[in-house]
């Protein structure tokens, strides 16, 4: 286990992953940039929490498989204890529902397990600028959402569009949405494509992130359920 105090004006990074090769590989990659420093390589969740209590860390890359309890509760605890800590999760299965749960817990970015060096550095620079970094599970593209400049008011949606956005956030298929809203499946596809283009997203996962970050969709919001078209 590595544990060092970071140098002045250098961002301290913690890698929490059980894979020795991944941890060592990231450590080597970080040496390419003088403004980054690995301050801890943790193998489990307990080791991560123990290290964070002793170190100055700016970003933690967290493999969700390390968390044996509820991921959302664990990350909420980390963010509550260390509010300035940026958390980027690494996972194989990045579903829309998982994105929403983890965004609500305070996650700042998402990486697929097979991320590249470019993805890695992009994610660091993005979250340090208080933006959301997301790698879609369908395609290897990234979406950067600026929390300050991205506002629901900049894009106006019809009630039908809002209903479709909500259902997409709940992982509903085009067929399920068409059935629930009593419209043609081609209409759903057309509206979905139009929404993604209007918000400059690159995928459904990007749309989900946009909806959550702009308060279009929340777990407690039942407004659209009560609207009858």
C-alpha cells in the first residue's frame, strides 16, 4: 500500500481497485504529468476510508466492486466527510438507473473498465473544473456537463418531451414508452433523437445525466405521473 503526502500545488489522486495491474498502470501514467500525484493505492473500501482520513486527496477513482454494502450510502458518506473530494467511479455495467443513483450520491464522473489514458486525463481535468464526466456504455464518447452554465431554462421541452425524458431515465425501451404514452414507436424514436440533439448529448446516458443535473428528473418528482395527455 502506497501512502504519501502530496506536494504543494499538485492534485492528489487515490486509486481504489483490487486489480494490481490497473493500480500500478495508473501510477505509471500519472508520472507523465507533474501536476498529478498518486497518494494512495487502496485494495479495498476499508483501506480507502482509512487512507482518506490521513491524506490530502483531491480525486478518488473508485471501483464499485470494492463496495460490499450499498454503493450510494458509501459514496454519500465519503462526500459528506470530504466535501471537496471528487469521486470518479469505475464500473463495467453503466446503466441509466445506476447513473442516476450515483449522481444523487455525489459522484462527479464515470469511467468504463476499459478506459484509455486519454479518458483518464480527461476525467481528471473535467471534474477539477466542477463538471460531470461521463463515458457512455454504448459508445466510447464523453459528455462534459458544466454545472454552472447548464440550466434547464436554456432548453424548453414540451410535456410530451418531458414525459419521454423521464421514462428514458427509468431505462424504459422505445417500445415500452410508446405503449405507456399510447403513441407510435417511431414518434418516440423521433422525439428521443431530437432531444439528444437539442441538449448536445451523444447518447441516452448523456441525456440521463443532463436530466438529473438540470432537475428535470428526480426520484421524488411525481409531477409527470399525474399529467394526462
